C-alpha cells in the first residue's frame, strides 16, 4: 500500500491535542447525531453516498498517529501527527442493528462506541438501526470530538442525505458491490486525484477566535519563569477577569454555594438518558413567549431544566439548603464569521460559557439574568480566549487531575442547542432526529437539543447513572426531574396562550 505523502500530514494544534487526550486516554466516548429519513434507502446507496462525501471532503479521512515509543503527557501531545488515512472499508465503519424502537437504551448503546487513534480508520462510525415495529431505518453517526462538534455532526447528516438524493436508487450498484467486496469507500492511491494539495489546517487557527489577549500570555509566562512574580501577583488576575466578567451573574450568586456533585470524579464513561419531545404547537407557544420576554429558546430551556433539577436532584443531595447553579452553555464560534470559515463546516469551533445563578424562584426573572449574561459572554468572546490559553497547559495533567476530586471542575449542568436543522434536499428529508452525547468524566447533566424542519424539538437529557439511586422520599429524583421539566414547559406554553 502506498505511503501517505508529507503534504497530507501536519502537527495537531492545541485544541486538537486536548481532544486527542480526551479520546485516546478514555475521558470521553463520543457524541452522535441520529436521523430517521422520510424515504427508505439501500445499503448500496448508503455506501455510494459515503464514498462521494469523502471524495468531496478529505476531512472525513483524518486520524491522528502517535510516534512509537513516546509518552504523550511528557510531550503534551506534540508526539502525534494528523494525516489522511490510507483506506476506509465500509464494513469497518458501518454496522447494522435491529431494535424494537429507537429509545434511551439505543442511546446507551451509542455511548459504548469508542474511537481508536493511531489506526487506519476515520474518527466517525455509522450504525444503521432497523426498527422491528415499523421497519423504519435510522442512521446514527458517532463522532470523536477532536475533528467534529455538534454542528459538524449535523452537517455530516445533511451532506449524507444530499448525496443519497443526488445518487437516487440504482439497483445496479448492488451487483457492483457484490462483485467488489470488501467495499472500499476510500483508498489513498485510488482517490488521490480528489485530495487537496495539502491537508487542511485546524479549525482553531482558521480565525483569530481563540487568540488570547497579549496581557494574558504575558501573565502566563511571568508566572512560569519568575517564581517571585507568582508569589507577589494576585492568584490569577486574568482568570479573575474572565470569571467575573464572563461568568458571574450577580453578587448574590458569588456569595452562594454552587451545586456540585458530592461524589468524586471517576473515570467512568457510563451515561444514562431521557428523551423529551416538544411538538410544533408547543414550540410555537414557547417561541412566542421567548419573543415577548426577549430571550432565546436556549435561555428558556436552561432555566427550566435548572429549576427542575433544583427541585429534584439538588434537593435530594443537599436538602432544602439554598444552592445556586453553574450552567455551561455551548456557543457556536462560526456565528462570528462568514467567508473566513466557509471551509470549516466540519472541525471543532465551539466552547462553553459559564453562567452562575442563585436559586431560581421566579422563572421570568432568572431568564432575564441568564439572557443578559449569555449575550455579554457571546459579545466578549472571552470563553474562546480562555480555550486559547489551553495551549500553555498540559491536557494530560489537566484531565488526570480531575479524577478523584469532588466537583472536579464539572458544571452543574451543560446545555447545547443546535437550533433548527433544515433539510438539504427534497427526497431524503429529516423525519426524526436525536443529538446524544457522553456525560462521563466531564459533566453531570447535559441537555442536548435540536429542532426538526417540522418545528418539533427533540431534547436528550444525559446524566451520570449514579443519580438514578437518588430519592426524594420514595420517588426517584430523576423521575421527579422529568415530571417537573415537562410541567414547567407546559406552564410556560399555557401562559403564552393566555397572553395572545
């Protein structure tokens, strides 16, 4: 097999090295986007569509390779190389399973998918589900976070459906594939003419989004090389600046205890799930409410979820003690650019923004405070600059130091809203869609949301299985959360109806 040329290799950048550590050292499994199409498809059509996708986008043929005999922590990930792989075989990246229906148990199966680095395989995998009760098929695509984020996962599904629509059904493909098994989706030598002249650069260096202030960089170097400065200087003035300007919500929040998981962090990627669906009628009422309050839907969902946690899980762990929350809100970095990142539909261009709130008493007031702080964080871009400072830290030490610590830097809750997903064609349209992710080492609770073209919203609530044992009297705290979450949503929906 021909060797990959040097022009199709490069060194990983700082954010990629962080995700190399998360993936290769077992701190994260995957995130996944699952779609049910409006039209059936054959395996041959699926294979041809994937092959066309890779030809049009070599990003889908990336993996990281480690220099043999080296220690990643000692080298802080600089001993890895990103390159285009030599071959992608259909049976190695696509598998088939039969289930009664796609539910939270299927999400648990998806969470078990792990990605290998240092192998001739891409950093995505596909599972095709066939539901027994109606013979519908769903396509789940699992991704490693080093090369993909939630929006690039959606883009993958949009590109896949578009390619299937372009190819349409052709029974002749089935015969060709039977003759040419194993089905080769990509071969470096065969498909060389479709590859770019050089491998694409990293998403984090495509713009100045992650570039930290010069003052922060200077402060870091002074602390590193001048011990006296470290002793004399404030604990970390630039961290204080970011935290106070981008995260703290109010004086009351900073003086209150913030909810954290009372159990120490374990290197356990097990995750449990609940699925919520909001139909188009409810969604329209929620959007009307948001417009009347001048807040986003993400704001509404976060506050409702935190309020439900406050009256269920938080109460089960801390009783009636007044306790605030730390919400970690995913912000899409692509929002700041247009032409600058037109080639980065894939890649990781997202960060989380901390928002601290006191105990929620009034939903409307909490939404206003949350919205103000979120808008401020989006405008300042400080959370992205904070990620940029990761280039001066060791990801292996950072993540390993979380293990065994109570809290471990995990936020109270994480929310990621991918927004409304549009169809990419008129043939293979999105009939149903799910956005799942691992909680594991990094998070306690994750609320992943997306809206279908039909205006129906799917919400997946991911959480650590340890919370299943929590009780409020004889009631499961997680069951209580689910009831309260839907109750608060319905109350807001009804409130919106009355004001029309």
